[in-house]
C-alpha cells in the first residue's frame, strides 16, 4: 500500500526505467509519480512530537549593557552561557555569540569560539563608540548564540533580543536571559522527499534526492537557489560527499539525483547520512536551509526510514522529511 502524508496522491506510473548508460538508475518519473518498485512511507507524527519552542530548552546567556554619556559609548559585555544544547555528533557544541544592534546589520561583532563547551565563559567586552544616546534608544540589542562548524554553515543555537529603550543604561546592568529559538532558524524550513535503497549483496546504500517542497526563502528576493549536499559519515568522520546541481529561484525544486555509497554491513550501525539543503549564494557563503540526519539512532521519523530501508532490501523506500536546523 502506498501512503503519502499531507495529501500527495501518487499517480499511476510506468515501471522503473532501466539504468542509464552511466550506471545510475534513471529516476525521471519519481518526481511526479511513484514507480512500481517504490514504497512510500509517511513520516509518522514528527510534527507533533513536542519540539515546539515551549519545551525546547536552549540554555541561557549572561550579558551586561551600559552607556557612558561622557564618551557617547555603548558597552556590551558577553559574559557566559549555561546549559547550551549539544549540536555536534560528539555530544557537545563549539559556541560563539554574534552581537547586533538592530535594525543595523552592519555593526556585527562576534566573540571567540569556545571549543566543546556547553557552559562557556566568553567574558568579552564590545564598545559601540560615538553613538548618540537618542540613537541608542532606537536600537535593539540582539545576541545570537551559534555552534561553530568548520565544514558547513554555523548552526544557530538560540537568541535573545532586548530593546534598549527598556533598559536603564546609566550604569552597567547584568542580565541572565533564556535563549529563544532563532527567528531565522525556527519555523518551517520545508520538506525533502528522499528514497533509500540498501543492497546487502553489493554493500551499497543508494540515496535518491527526489524533490523538496515549501523551502524557506533565504534570499532578499523571497526565493532560494537550492542544491543538496549528501555526506556519508562513519562515526563522526566524513567519508564521502556528493551534491546535486543548483536549481535557480525555486522553493519547490525537483532534483531526481541518485547517489550510491559503499557501506559494508559491519559499519551500518555506525553510519549516518547527512543530507543538507543549501541555498547557493554567489557573493557570500552558501546558507543552510535545513538538514536531515539519517541513521539508526537519529530522530523518530529518520530512524523509521532507516529501519524500513533495511527491512526492504533492493527497494527504493521513499519518505518525506521535515528539514531541521
């Protein structure tokens, strides 16, 4: 039986195509239909598993703010973080803080990265000099805590914002604030339809990036230029990387790209496939739209897909996944 979540009705379709000349199976029809040998799974109740902003504990941050009328200087001290969530495979994070005075984006300052530390002490002082008091009162201090990642975009952990007209700025005041989910990192990032095919004889997992829907717009023009990166991980070492071409200005792109990876049976339990949907940016670093971690021990929907793949060898097992931060 075919069950597709959120009302995507599978159309009748021709049987699977023979492999292309280059040895990749052709998946032309996967986007609009499901070939005969493809099993479609709904991801279960991942939308209501209590991951809302209310229950998610993101830790807290301590900082001080003060203003010197004599020197027209705003002082922001980023002191420490507490109980930050682990973002990395190794069960920790490498946190640092970006400081903005909104709506200005140009005054962006950042602290040093504290390696492998969920209770970091930054103790760094930032001075915004030559800043008239009337202007300061129109600004909002925005602190964003991120997890530094050497290989891809830094992951947002949480944020705090405080309108400066609400603060008695005459002397340095210290605050502890709970981190909130990042407004640029929370909310829907979109979904990706992926099929997995495990071949125990050849010791391969073929990852088929079929299509995405409702991707979050990352560009100023309200769109994105998405492409997908697929990393094969063994424990937390990167083994192999593949990527799709970029699809310009499209929030519902169809990729239909198939990537075979060699995965010997004895490393299956230590294997993770990280799928990252990226927004290609010509001028600056490419932005991460969202990620999926597929393994036998990631989130419930991902684990279900992994187990279904193992239970149905040599079958393309497809499932929609909600992209995560």
